[in-house]
């Protein structure tokens, strides 16, 4: 969606105070620990753009709350698997040899949106160490969410999504659907669906201060049915929805949606 499209969605721009009021009405409370997935353009025209959204989120949870976001960098992966776009096979060896190692401060996100890129520059924000599926957080629970994020099974039991589940935190979807809900991948790990595929990934990382191209095992995750899963979850009444700017916000407890998703996958995936 273009900026002109965002302008056309609204009669007037939303400001920080408007977004704060929307978040509070949705149920985002002071002291909450919230993992946020977002699309700036889907919220309509925001006065201040991504900065205003980040400011409203931090104001909503207050100094005792924690905001987290996925900060994925999918380009730090084996180019042989790239499809959006693919690159010539003749480039693969050069990419593997020269791609800079993941740096939690410097490595930009890829395809995560303007709100995430703004958020990762908030003073005091921390970022987990996974080269492709990291998360960032700021607040009292940031360290608990991000520590111990291993290369292996990056969205599984070592992930910030799993720590959010343990903390009984919330998931907030701002202008996006469950197709963007990374905690549903945690449910994939926890499901007992037969025929799940496991694969090997590779990324450039720092090992003892040296750049290394490292391979690691992981689940071959899927998201094609996440929208349908999310629609079924919404019908349980465990999800609250309401406006955020010109978009739709969806708020839920991590434990409730992950547990529901595990059962749903066991029943609906073959």
C-alpha cells in the first residue's frame, strides 16, 4: 500500500494520543509484556509514521511494561534457497564467503516493515542473537524474552516466542492477520502432525570473534493455513479486536493462541 493509499483511508491523520487511546481500548495495559506484529500502511495515515506508533506502544505499556517485535533478517541465509528473488547460482559461493555476519546492532531487518525498523533503534532495546529470526525488546522483561535464543530450532523452544508463552505475555497484531503471527510457528514445533519436514539452514555468524558460515537444523515451517487458523481462533472469543488508526488491532494471550494452534494443527494438518 502506498502513502497515497494510506491518506485515502482516513478523514484525518491519527496522532500518538489517538493510537494510545486505541491501544488502551483494545486492552493493552500498563505493565503488559506484548509481542507486536505490524503494518504501518494498514493503519492509515499516521502523523509521525512509525515513530508515532512506537511512541504509542511504549506509552501504553508504561515503564513497567515490555514491548517486543520480531526483527527477522531472512537474507542472512543460504542463497541456494532464495526465491524472492532468486539469485544466479554463480553468485552463491561469493555470498556465502562475503555476507557480513549477523550483528544485533547493525543488521537490518528484511520485509518486517517500518515500525520494526524504527523500534530496533529505541534507546535500551535488546536483540536476540539468531541471524534470521531474531526478536528485539525493551522493558523489564526484555532480557528474559531474548536470552538463550539458539541457532537450532529458531522459532521453537529456545525462541522469544516460547519465553513469551512462559511469561503469559500477549500478542498484538496491528493491521496484520495471523498470517504474520510468529508464535504460530512455535505451535508447529509443539504439534504432533505427522510428516513434518526438517531441514538444514546456514548463516554467517560470529564465533569466538571470527566470522563463520554455520549450518544448523530447523523445522521447515509453513504459514499457508495461518489465516484460516486465526479465523477459527477468533471465533473462540479469546481474541479482542478493535480499531487502531484506520486498521484493525487484534490482542490475545500467547498461551491461549499457541495452545489452540497446537490442537488445531493436530486436527487439520495431515
